[in-house]
């Protein structure tokens, strides 16, 4: 039973018990009637989607069986049938005003699979040797109308996964992988439309998570990497932008699933900065180690330079927007700047360390700059968590600090006994602080 | 207005779905109807790669060692192969160019890799040195390397094709792909063993001599 149904049932007992009068109950019922109409029967969607998936895969398997007895022209016509059936179902649905997700979600899956089935059968009929790379690209791009027509989760996430798969395969064959980005942008209006419909729905969460994760991975795949180490600035810019976009657009009252931008941006930044506290990422980077080999496309390398400039600037812009949207009065842990500002300046810090390492000043100094910065971030996050009474931030702060200590300790020449003791002490401290703060917060809540 | 624009966009997308698939079909149908018939002698393939799913992986003797050219071709670029016929009636490559030929039968193919040939030459110091010849060997991603078969007959076809392509098979067991070529487009019409379609051969296995 969903929340609105439960509320409607409760209203009846509230009236009978005299908690609310009939007029107030009617007002409450009217207030939530709209939400009830828009509520989604997820069991129907999931079952319908599984059904569509099975039927779609069955159609592909039947067609892949290669019916030799059917004439070529008939097979060519047959390859359009599943696609035509989906278009007919869509037109009928639109004409009859069916706007339920339990209609569009399974239709989206079946339609997406029909496109793949059509391409496969035509390839079989005409013995097309097309490589898997172009097969994936054709299928993915032909999903665009499906995405806009149905706004279904699976085709939209499948579109981004398909693009990432194509880019990964294309990278091996020296293809133009930067095309990922215009094609990824082509599906953005559909993504925004889903978000506009209901920013906190499961659909919005799934599609945003899918698109954000694929695009984060695609940065690494589409870089030409002629300039060693430039990925550090690019990734720090991308994660800072995602984090700050999450700060401005996502509500902090929501859970991790409902805040994909903030979660990916925050976790990504933390992991990236943690990697950079070690010395190995800073070895042999910068102009002095430029890859001039023929294997690298030096024109496409300009895309790397563009990203290295644009993403930190975008992060700076988002920082201004975030600080305007969330005034200084909302700051808790830090007296001078907000926590998101401390995390948002990561591209500037990484770029400074990059200059230090690439200009051969010192690799050690570069790793130390990041270590000090990350340790500062850990302390700030811990302080913010304590001021806000948020266990998630407290734990994140402690985890960052312990990880730095252990990481540095592990790289030292100390014996395994000393390292083992350090691990045990750190783990025990983590549990102790966690349990103490948790107990303190619960006690405060009850008083 | 916004809804109308979206409807037009979706409609155009649906038309594009049908148009792309139709274009793939029409170009191949045209090739099969109006294309010139060419026969390529097939070559042995690695038995482990011979079958991936329900298709026969075809390799061609004329392309196995690459095509020799006077100029370098970059990886992934398109090239054009002008075809001629040898004394046995099989198609061979007479020229490779990076621009579309104005006449003759030609195939459009993508360059897989290209390297400059070199030979060992003795020098006055009595040591051998490798010297470039100025000739380039071009290997291609052929657009007609798969022949799809029904799942029941595929294993028999695999046996027949592999047997005909054994290195000691002799002249009596020769496999060839009959293709249609039209304006650079190639479509396989059939695979033949001793001049007979492979489907007929697997019906009568005696055709393939042990």
C-alpha cells in the first residue's frame, strides 16, 4: 500500500475518532488526491517491464535462428514488424490518452529491443560483416526517438551505457571517441524532462545515476591522453562541478539515492584526491613527457586541453551559484568558508600541485600539497558533521583522516608489526568515535 | 507549441528509425539486383575462429597477405580496390586507391593496418641491414567476411568449408564466395564448393571428397 492510500484510510478513522472534522478531512483528501493520481504502481511497471524484456529477447532469439525457408524480401519486411508494432502501440496510447508509466516503461523496453532485433535480422539477411562497434552505435543512436517518445528508464540508461560501450570499443580502434559528448547531450532534454516531472522520483534517481556514472567513466575513455597527468585536473573539475550542481539543485534532506550528483561528485573527489596523496600519479607528467607518437591523435588532444580549461571554470561558476543560493548563514562547521566551497576549490589545488610536479620542482611537494588539503577537508567535514549532528558527515570526515594516515603509513618503510598495530588502533578509534557521537546525538534527541 | 514541436521531433525520429533500416536494405537489394558477379577464392582460417555463432567466418586468398601499394594508407581510412579476373575466373585486386575510381568494378573497404616493406641487404661492413623498399602492404577490414547460416545446417557448412580450405585439399575441393559488387558496395550471394552452392553441398556430403 502506498503512503497516500494509507493516509486516506487513516482520515476515515481520524473523523470517527474526532481528531479532525469532515471539512478538514476533505481538504486533506483534496490536497493529496493529485499525488494519488500521479502515484506509480511499481509492481505493475516491474512486471510489465520483465514481460516486455522476455518477449523482446524471445523475438530476437526467433529472428536470430535464421529462418532459411523464408524468402529474403519477407525476412527484410519481417525485420520491421516489431518496430512497427511498437510505433502503432505508441500512437494508439497517445491518441487514447494513456499516460501511465506502466504502459510507457514496458513499451520503451520492447521498442528498444525491437530496434536491435531489426538491425540484427537485416545484418543476417544480407550477410553484413559490420563490427560490434558500429552495431552498438547504430542501435544506441536509434534509441533516441524511443527515449523522447516514452521517457522510459531502461532505454535512457541503455542509451548512455551504449554510448559508453561504443566509446570504449572505439578507443581501441583509434576512433573519434569525443563524439560521445554531442550524442550524450542529445538525450539531455529527455533527462531534464523526467527530472522536471518529479525531482525526487525513482525514475529521476535511476536516470540521473545512470547518465552521471556513464559520463564520468566516459571522461577517462574519451581523453586522448597526449599530455600525461592532465586527467587529474579534468577529473577534479568534473567532480567539483557535479558536487556543486548537486548542492544547488538537490535537497540535502534527501537520501543518497535521490542525490546522485552530490554523491558522485563528493565520493569521486574524495577518491581522486586520495589517489593523489601518493607519489606515483605525479611521476613523469607534464610537457616534458608529452606523447608525440603517431598512435596519439594530436588534433583530438585539443579536446583534453579544452576540458582542462572548461571544467575548472565551470566548477568556479557553480561555486558562485552555490554560494548565492545558500547564504553564509547556512554555514555551520567552518567560520570563513562553507564546506562545499572547501571541496569545490579542489581543481585549483590539483592544478597548483600539477604545476609543481610538471615543472620538475618536486613530486613529493605535489603529493604533500594534496595530503594537507585532503586532511583539511577531512577535518572540515568532521566539524560540519558535528555541528549539523549528521552521522554521515562525521563518518566521512573520520574515514578520510584515517585513510590518509593509513595510506601514508602503509607507504613508509616501517615493519609489518608496526603497520598492523596502526591499522588496529585506527579501526578501534573509528568505532569508538562513531559509537560515542551516535550515543551523544541520540541522547540529545531524547532531551 | 512545445508539445507540438516535441511531437514533430518524435515523429522525425520514428521516420529516421525506419529510414536507416530501409537504407541498409535498399542499398544491398540494389547491389544484389544490379551488381556485377565476382568470385573470390577463400583461404583456410584458424579452426577456432571459423565459427562464431551461426555464421561462417570467411577469409580470402587474395587479401590474406595484404595488398601491395606504392603509397601509405592511414589506419581506419577508406580505400577503393579495383577488381580484375584471373585465368581461373577468380577476382583479384588490380589497383588500390584512396579516391573513388571513375570506371570498372571496385570495392570500398576500411584500412586495418599498413606497413612499409623492407628487405635485408649486405653492406660493405659485411653486416646485413634492413632497407625500406618504398612499397606498402595494406591489410583491410573486409565488408564481406561473414556468411550467416541457419543454426541446423551451420555445423555441416562449417565442416564442408573447413575441409575445402585445408591446405592439402587440392584442386578438386575449392571454396569460393560469390559476391555482387555495385558502386563499391559488396553483398555475398553465396559460398560455393567446387562451383556448387554450399547449401547443396551439405545436402549431398559426398560432393566433398574425403
